[in-house]
């Protein structure tokens, strides 16, 4: 007689498979179903992150895209434009935040929210459910960014991130560049670890906290997004940083940096809601048909983002200083 799919033999095979893959208990990052080809998933994610560093052009992203978007929102060129007053600073912060969303690190936000798309069967229910985690994401991002803005205003122009010269300390490395390498290097390691956790290789560091506070993962992801500002050498962000530092007003610094964090996530959030509304039914069925697909998508996305940050900020920068060789596309130099 044919063995039913849910019978003892099938369950035994599933248990042996999970044991051989080193599956861990389910959590937000890991749903208990390791990717079927876990090694391949991680290699593909790492290769994607590496390839992105090869073709990534900061000139195009920061100036052509970021500068034009900020200028269109402000109604005048944003670069080197004076920020006259707190209201102008707030408008500049929000506009440059939106312009700064076009960075590869935002793949981490998509990877954290992707599993939520398949949890609700109706379109209205899905969108309503997604708004809540997006809100907690914003709380985490704004909290970290606002705190850093207040610190920048209190510390003034003595902070390393204020140093803009390329001939500073560290053998040609400016203070802001060293800070960027450290911050993004740490964030890259964190995201790589999250990718390994999503694949079931290591424990989810937020599993225990999530049991008591279900919104902890989205708060944590928001804090990571807010932490991007701690190392961001983006030209338009430096203008805002300089204005906040010279104001010595911690409230203004907190509001301005917090609004820039909002700008950083608003486009990603709207795009995600649009994708969930248009394709959520099909995507949800595809993910729930084989739960290991969710683990594979999250693991690959986090590893890609982590590898990109580590290689771009801590390896490719060395190549740009002619200290090592690193492959780069002709337009990415």
C-alpha cells in the first residue's frame, strides 16, 4: 500500500534530513526548515555580494542618483547648498534620506520582511499585518539615528566623521573613512551571522528575546539601518552632519538625523508594500509550498549584504589606496 505523505516513514525521513542538516529550533530568522542545498545557497549569496562590489559605482549612486533625487525634492541642487535654519535642515534631512535609500544595504530590510508576505491569505490582511513590523523597524532606525544626531550636536566638529580630508591620519585614510570601515565592517559581520542563522547553521541571537517581545527582531533590524549613519561617508549626509555639529543643539541634531533615517526606509517600505499587494498571493503560495524556500531567501539575502559590506568597505577601499589588488569594473573606479 502506498505510504501517505504524512505517515511514519515520511516523518522519519524528514527527521533524519533535519538532523543531518543540523537544523535548529524555529525562530524569527530561522523557521525550522533549512535550505535544501544550504551550502549552494550561501555560496550564491556570497558571490552576489562579491559581484556587487565589483560593479558598484559610488559616483553613480551618490551623485547621479542621490544628488538628483535630493535636488528634485528640495527644488535646488543639494550639494554644498547652505542650510539656513532648523526648518531648512529638517527638509534637507528628509530629502537626503530619501535620496540615500538607493544603497545595497537595503537588501537586509527586504530579507527580514520577506517571510511576512506569505503569512496572511487576503491582500487587505497582509498589508495591514505588514504595517506593524514596518512601524517597529522605523522605531529602531529613528532611535539609533536620533541618539547619534544628539551626540554629534553635543560633540561638535571634533568627531572623526567630521574630518573630510583624504590625507588625514592613518597613512592616507581620513578619520571619517576609518570610522566607515570599522562601522560597516562590524555591520557586515553581523549580517553575515544573521544569514548563517537564517540557514540554521548557528543560533538565532534574538530567539530568547523574541519569545518575550515578538517585535524585537524588527526593532533590531531598524537599529541596524539606523547604525548605517554612524559610518556613512555619503556627501549629502556629511552636509547634514556638519550643520548639526555646528549648531550644538542636541534636539535639532536628534530630529534631523531621525528624519533622515525615516527617509532612508520610506521608499523601501512603500516598494515592499507595493510588491506584497501585487504579488503577495503568488509569493505566499510559493513560499508556503516549501518552507525551506523562506530560509534560503533570507540566508542568501543577509549573506549577500554582509559580504558586500565587508568587501566594499574593508577590502575594496584598500585597493583604491593601491595597497592591494581587487577586481573592479571600469566604471566603478
